[in-house]
C-alpha cells in the first residue's frame, strides 16, 4: 500500500460561456509555490521509496551500464584547416569535441561540455564555425531548457571571447564569409518570473558583429509597404508566430531567410544581396504551401530541395531575376524513392534517398545529370554527406541491424 499525499482541494471555479467549471487543483499550476514544492517532494518520496526497494534494480543498472560502455564517434567535418569530430568514451554524459590537423594526426581537445557545470546540467546545443575555422560559435542549454546562451570561442587559444547572446531558442547561427559576425534569431527577453512557462512570440532575425554587446544588434522593421532604413534585423510585428532563420550562401553574397510557422515543413523565403550597398529583402516565396530548403547558388540562381509539385521531393533552380514559377528549372526530378536530404559538395549534388527502408545515395552534376550511385556497405542507414561547395571529401556514418555505426570518408 502507498500512502499518497493528499492534495488540497480549493473552491476555484471558472466560468466558460455561462457554464461553471470547477478546478480545485488550480494551485498546482504554480510550480514555484511552497505548497506545490511540498506536494512534489511528498510524491517523490513515495515514488523513489518504492523504486529503491526493488532488488533487481541495481543488477539491471549494472547490465545496462556494461552494455552502454563503448566508445562512440561523431561524423567529422572540415572546418578551415582542421577536422572536428566528437567522441564519447562510453559513459560520459555528453560527447567531447576534438580537432585534428590531419586525419592520421593526434586529436586535441577542443571543448568538453561535461566540465561546464558541476551538476552536469549544462548541455552543448549547437556548434557553428566561421569560414576559416578560427572562431566557433556554440550554444549552451541549462537543465534541459529550450533557452540557449551562445558564446564564441577562439579556436587556436580555446578561450571564449566577450560575446554572449541570450534568449535564443530553436535557432542556430550563420557566419558572414569574412568571419566578422553572424546572423541569428531570438525572442524578446521574457518576464524573469515566467521565463520557463510563458509563450514566446515575435521572433526576430539579428546580425551580431563580433566584439560588440548584444544590445547593439540593431532592429529593423520589415513591414510590407514600409521603407527600410537598415537591414541588420528582420521582424514582422504583425505576425507574432513567424520564426526566422538566416543562412549566408557559400559564396558570401546572399542572405537567405527561411520563415516558418509552427512545425510544418512549409516555408516562405526572403533573400538579400549582401554585396549591394543598400540591399533590401526580396520576397521569393510568399506562401506557406511547400518546403523550400536552400542548398546553394550559382550567382543569382538559387538551388532548392522542394516538394512543390513533387511529394517525394526534387531539386529545382530559381533564377532570382525571373522568379516566377513558370521559369523554374527542374534539375533533379522526383524519383520513385523519397528524397531525404541533399547538399552541394565538389560542385555536385549529393542526394540521399529512402529506398525500401534503406539509404540510397546518388551524385548528380550541377545540370542535374546522374553521375553515379555511391556504393554503401549493405542495406542500412547512412547519414552525413555534408560539406562545402569546393571541398573534394565528405564523411558519412553507416549502420544496419548487423553492423555497428561505422564512419567512412568519401573522396569525390
């Protein structure tokens, strides 16, 4: 028998459209009140008192610990002159970041997130390197919160710069090609008393210049039919649910802004010519009807992975000088298989498909002509195949029901 704590019943009543609805436990919705905390502690005492009495618990824990105690590696990436990868010795709470000057060289520690807090409750939430690999922007999440704090590290010295960005959620960063700063999105600073409970609206896209405080990241209103004076920040005060993600093209010329609403893969697309002295945001896709994932560009011609007129996915080219749909060019048509991901590496499209529940990877040239299929070790799952436009190598991890995760280097 369990002696469960008895929660107090209040006389709280709500009136909905003339109907009275009793809510006697409304007081429990305040997680910080002393009464709620006392009730939670009493519940935990019952729960853990029972769990700790189970004799099989420690042997099960011992077996799971033994089975989980093996080293694991993340897929490497080339960041400037270095390779970067993650490794977990087996029982570490978080994987550790390392660098290599060459693939057969000795690994050097870059960042160990297990040392960021004594309680182990600070997690690495994202890592993005500048073009030359000299700076690393990285996000931190505390105690499982969606709120992230982003910092910037000098890779050579392993020292953090003074830059710190707060109130970021569901966002990464995208560096300018010269490494002088990056684009990111964040929400307005919430009420400190409700920062973990309040709804978040009015997401904005900012540009942060290295060496300046976040308070100097200037605000620009992007409202239809109103002039822009500057274009460092993007917001839509009339659309509180819209979320913005900025991506600088590999050639550094364009900022592509993907606007989402909710969790559907249906996007609006804006872009800005960063080489123009008074460049303005231009609306390329003006509806939330289909997916448009920017891959790369050839000058003013943008390449997208999309499900527009192709529910299983295809790759198209949109010439921003003739952006109407009737001028779009299909490069890689929809296949019998579902297109999962694509990237441009070695001036080729690397396209990953789902074929009969396993991964299939094909290489196409920039005109959409099939070059070859990448042979995989078997019928399994392969992920990776990322890289920059001019790189000649990429990496992927392969696993199957009978093969542990194995990392491969692909020379293109």
